C-alpha cells in the first residue's frame, strides 16, 4: 500500500484533521507478490460528516513499454465549488490547481515558487525533496522551517495506514526485491526529468541537484539490498 500513504497524507492536510474511521475498502493483489496491493480503493471518514474516497494503482502500464505514466490528482468538493490539484506529487515538473465555482466560473493557478510576501524560500527548479532538505537543514541548525512535518503527524499517518491495511486484510510483510528494484527504476525517470528542468531553469543548478540524486539513489539501493537479504 505504498501509494495509499500519500492519499491519507493529502486528506489529512486538506481537511486539517485526522480520520475517525475507515469505510469500505478493497484491493487487488500485485502479480509480483500476493500480499501486496496493486490497486486499492477505499473511503476515509472525517469529522463533520466529511469523507475522502481514494483509488490508487501502483503499476499502471508504461507508455511504449518503458516510460512510466503518472496521475496524481484529487478533487475537493466544497460548498461553493470544487478544487482540483493535479500532479501534487511531482509539482516541480508540471502542475495545476483548478478552482471551479458552482456558478461555472473556473480559473487555473500554479505555484512553482512561494508568494513574494511569504517567508518561505524556494526556486522554480526546486524539487519537493529539495524543499524537504532545506527544512531539515534549518531544523538541525536550530532555526524554524516554514513547514515542518512533526513526529505526531508521522505517527498518525502510519496509524491510519495500518488501519486501512487491516480493513482490506493485507498482511504486513516485507517488500519483495523485484518490486523495490522496479520502483527504483521508475523513480529514476522522475530524477532525470527533474534534473533536466533544473538545467533549463537555472544554469549550474544541476551540479547541486546531482548530489541530491546521488544520495537518493544510495538510499534506495540500501533498501533494496536490505530486503534482498531478508528474502
């Protein structure tokens, strides 16, 4: 249930609250490992009679057999209309926030850099990982980051992910080696595209970003090796 964690996090962020229950949920096993989910559908219940319905597929067919396809979007249905953020997972490549009022009026916004009036730092070519790294550096220096994911948030996230696991009755077991390898290859495409964007947006930025990509690759390889030893 790798991608389901992102859905839970987005729901908690948008609603500014934790779920109070898990509604009907189903899953389709992965062909690589029967105890892992390929497709998961579910409903999370929030205070105020608010529900969040999610659907994830961690193995959509690749374009031309080798190009990963991504679709990260959600729609918030509000009293006055809907808000739809698209590609919130890799926004530095391309994204949009579509606001549609009940009157039919529609506008599309994008936010590659923070508002000038904001105290937040950021460049158009910064990846989400770069923003996280900057926040981490500020924290260990004793400074206050503009945004920070607290340990309480992390615990709540894992707790509700576990409750969703229990709802669909998936065994919490180790990740298969081949699945990890495939995810690493898939994410490599994201790093390459992100690197190309940094080159186009700011001369010399690729030198700094290449080091970030290097350490991310080492981290993923470490996870793969660990799971290989366990299997």
